[in-house]
């Protein structure tokens, strides 16, 4: 082979994969987002929270910064709420050595009595409550250590194993919290 052919073959072996990959990415963007490995549904757009958005009730004081937070949002805590809170506690226990990386939060606007001590109690600001109203009532949310609401789960038919798989995957790849 002459040197010009070798140069063109060498150049094509580097340029063609990039060109084909870029064309596939831009011409078929749905191929990359059709299947995900998470079981919860992504909150889109992401809801960011600040310290003023979550008002913790006494005696439970806490923060959303630096810790993954499983949050149950409801207006009143009836039997289904208590069952979901028990599931949240089981999920936290099943994370084993990562148990300190996660906390449980009940975001409620009404009165509360006879609750598990492992759950933080808080009330959401009007802004946060308005943003969460876009989802059906009594939903379970996952808040990342930066305070972003990122995943939500329907507590009806909630599978602890699936939430646990999502959390373990996040713990594996997360350097924060």
C-alpha cells in the first residue's frame, strides 16, 4: 500500500466511529432514554429545596443537606401513611452500612400523633407544597444530599426491594451524602 492510502485508512478508522456515533445520537435521541434502570420515576423538572422550604417540627430538627432523604408527603397520616412510614423504616434498616446516609421525613400539613421516633416531622413551605401538588397525594419522594427532589414512587403497591435497589445504585455512584 502506498502511504496516502494508509493515511486515509488510519484517519477514517478514527473519524468514522465518531461521525456515526454523533449521527446516531442526534438522529435517534429517544434510543438513549427509552429504558432506564431505575424503578422510581424521575421528577422532571427537578424541584430544588432550600432550608426555608422545609420547616422541621419540634422535637425533630434536621436538615436536607448532606443526607439522602426518603420523604412521604401527605395532608393527614392515616393507616396507609403509617404503613408507608414502616416501609421507609425497613428500607433504611436494609441499607445496612449505608444506614447513616439516609433519613426518613414526613412532610405533613395537618396534626400528627403517635408516630415512629425514626421519622423526622416537617411542614413544607407554600412554594414547595405548590410544586409537589403536581403529583398525586400521598407520594414517596427521594431527595438527594443537595436538596433536589429527584425520584418519586407511588406508595400503592410500593416494592421495598425496588426502592432499595435504586438507593444502593445511588449510594454506589454518589460521592456526596
